[in-house]
């Protein structure tokens, strides 16, 4: 009798949870179409945003604006589809109250941070090139909610993972063309497809050349996060497949995923897959022994691609891998620190004076009666020489690293060079000093709080050391509520010249810091530390559940294979997130996979309880 009841329960569940593939169309659209959208949108920026942007009041966005709109539309359609199923009693809520609680907490603090945002327009629409405003952030967790409720049977899982396979093929083929110098987007046809008619597409210039893959994702770093998601997934699909033809097909897809991941040259992506591989070896230990021939064939393919890419790129691949070695990275930082003989300690302006202080000397500039003069730290006047072009140098060799240039036709402008660092000064009508920032804004230097651990290590992880050192102190102001979605670049101390000048031998100038290069800091600053803790709870619960389920490594079904694959993908993405940000091109894929993974874990628990 008990066995009959269990079989009846299974049939009832299958009947209750059945749904047509048409309900998945919005999700398929978000997986396959949204990431590949590349089209130019000319945006006029209001002054309060333009003040934090390098390109004036006009911005041409190719990779994010339309993706954000498409994501929001797709999410609304997905909500309608799910709502219809739920209201008709065909898809009741999964019993995952713990996830719902933290989704709700995160959403509430996203909304509150948006209402109290530093710039409300940015909180709603997003910052240029990012466009992750409040509606995009809410779309992410709505997709998580929908997918963890959609995922009820094997067909649901196949719809999701096969959609990822299609996207991997598209990005992989395009990526290979980019790596070998035949980028479709840079061809005449490609340019015409991604620009409106009123723009002369022949004038487009791309910052990436061959031997790197940026796909349709704006930046090579984000391709690294994409690779962290799809490489584990496609590799496990290949391992699970039993039919010969499909095995070959999925093997080729896995090779494309590997080539895309490898060719982006993203060390964050490399680190993510390293973490995912370690977990994979533990989870798939039994399968590795059983399917060693298939694994060996795929591994040979991976090695071959690596060697080919390394040869054609002149050793770039092996060089990137070597930079993952913490010993080599530490030696590099030590070498840079030893070469950096000058450390700036103060760069400030006050009324009609400016002060530059290093570990070797202090120089004070004074403007009085429209005459510029200089003093040292003891108020002693410094002797200068001015050539016919207005360039000022110092007779004392102690100050040979400095020069200042004045201009007769622009008396308010002073061009300075401080040990190779360019610094532009401006004198107001009442002869007070200001600085001209990277975006031609007249402003004052700021003294930013910093994490001293990074002093001398600002170049860590491609200058992330500097960004982290100034971002972490900002957390004290966002413990409860963040500055608002995408408001990070507007609250980061952009005019921190001491910090910028101390990055490497020549400083990090003329660059807007628009993201922290760490998705955890990105969340904590934009929507608050509590919102981050809510996400950490979601991710932590999922990882803990997955580890308990898959550690045995039995893999007796397609569902278990895919559940374990998604576990590795999520692990890899979260690891890459230590050095990469959430971005509209990739983040929706992460949240969809996470929701699917939670749904699969629920299925496996339910099946075990029924069986």
C-alpha cells in the first residue's frame, strides 16, 4: 500500500508540475538573446552624471543599455508566465522559505537604497556602461525565484542547460574569430549591424585587438566570469552523454567553452575555474575513474587549444597563468615597491596655495598678485628658471622631478608634472587654487581614508590593490543602507591624487573608477552591507546543500549530473567575483543557473524522501 501511495504521489507531482515550453520562452530569451545584444545607443548625460564620466555629456553605449532593457522586458514576461501557472494551481511554491526570506531582505534593501540614493536617476537607470539600476537588480533575484520554482523535472533542466549550450556556441565561434584577428563585430557587416544608420560605422574603433576574446560582453574580464559559468556546465554535459554523436557534439561545445575562457586572458576567470576544478575533482572522483577515457580525450583537446593559443599569441597564455602564482605576484609587487623611490603623502589645495609632500621633500606653490612662487617645507623660497614657453623648473636638484608651465593666453591654467605624473591646476578669479580633474571638472583634491595594508601594493591584481584600499573604508557608511544601485563611481574618492599618484611608477591617472572589481564590495557599497549579507546567506545555503548532496559523487541520473555541474559553475563564478564585478552581460546567467541549481537540489531531496 505504501509503494502504491508513493507512485501516486509521483504521478500527481508530474501532472501538477507539467508546463509547456512556451512558458520558458522569456527565460530562453534572457539566456540566449540578452547576452549577445550589441547595439549603439547615443545617450545625453545630465551634468551630475557627466561630472563623473570622461567623455563629456554624450556617451555611445554598445554593450549594456539595450541589454538592461531586454532583461527587464524578459523578466516581466517571465513573471506573467509564472503567475499564470501559479494562479491556475499548476505550479505551487516550492517549500524554500529560507531562500524566500533572504530574497525578500535583499530586495527591500535594494529598494530602500534606491529611494535614499546619492543620485536617484542613476539608481533607477544605472551608470553609463553598467546600467544596473534598481529594476535590473530586482530582475536578478526575480529570476532566481522563478527558476527555483520552475525546476521540477528533467525536461525543465534540459531547457535551461541546452539554452546555455546554444549561447556557448555563439560566443565561442565569435570569440575564436576575435582571437585570430577576424572579429565579426569589427568587419564592415558587423559594424553596420551594431550601429544605427545616422552613425558612420566606418569610424568605429575597438580597443581590443587579436589574441583576446571579449565576445559580446564589453570586457575580457566579464568573459572570464562567463567562462567560469559555462565551462563546468558544458564539460559535465559531455561526461554525462552516452550516445556517440551527441558525445562528440557536446565535446566540441566544451572545447569552445574552454577556448572562450582561455582566450579572454582574465586571471579572475582563471582563478574561478581553478576553484571549480578542485571542487569538481572531489565531487566527480568516482566518475573520473569510470570515464577516464572521455576525460583524457577532452583534456588532450584542452592542452592542444592552450598550446595553439600560446604559440599564436607569442607566449601570452603561459604568461597569464604564471601571474596566478602568488609567489611570482609577491615578487612583482616587491620589485615595483623597490623601484618606487617616491611616495606621495599629501596633495592638497587651500585658498591661494597648493602643497605637494612626498617621502623626500615638500613643495608649496603660492599665487599672489597673479605671480606664482614656490617654497619648501620651512617657508624658504625656491629659486626657479622660466623659459620662453612658460615652463618653470627649479635650480635646486632636489626638485628636479617637478616642472610647472603657465600660459599667456590661458592665465588661469597651470600644467604641472610631478615625477612624471600629470596634474592640471586652475586659478579662480580670486586667485584660489583648484584642480582640473580627469573629466575637466574644477574641483579640490581629497584625502581619502585607506587600508594601509595596500600601501606599496597598489598594483596588486592589475591595480585592484589601490581600488580595494579606498573602497573598503567606504563600508562604514553603508552598513545599513547603500549609496544606491550603480552609485559607486559617484561616491568613490575620484580626486584622491595621493592614492592615484602612488600606483606604480607613474600613477593611475585619467581613469574613472566606476566599479570596485569585486562583486561583494560592489553590492555592499551600492545596496548596503545587509543586502550583501542576505546574498551571502543565499549563496552559502546553496553551496552547503550542494556539497552535502554531491560529495558522495554517485551521479546516477542526468539530474544529479546537472546539479553537480551547476554547483561547480556557481563556485567558479563566486570565486571569480573576488576580482570581477556583477555586470548585465553575465549576471542574469548566474542568477538563472543558481535558481536552477536550488530547484535541482530540492528535486533530489524530494525524490529521496519519496523513494
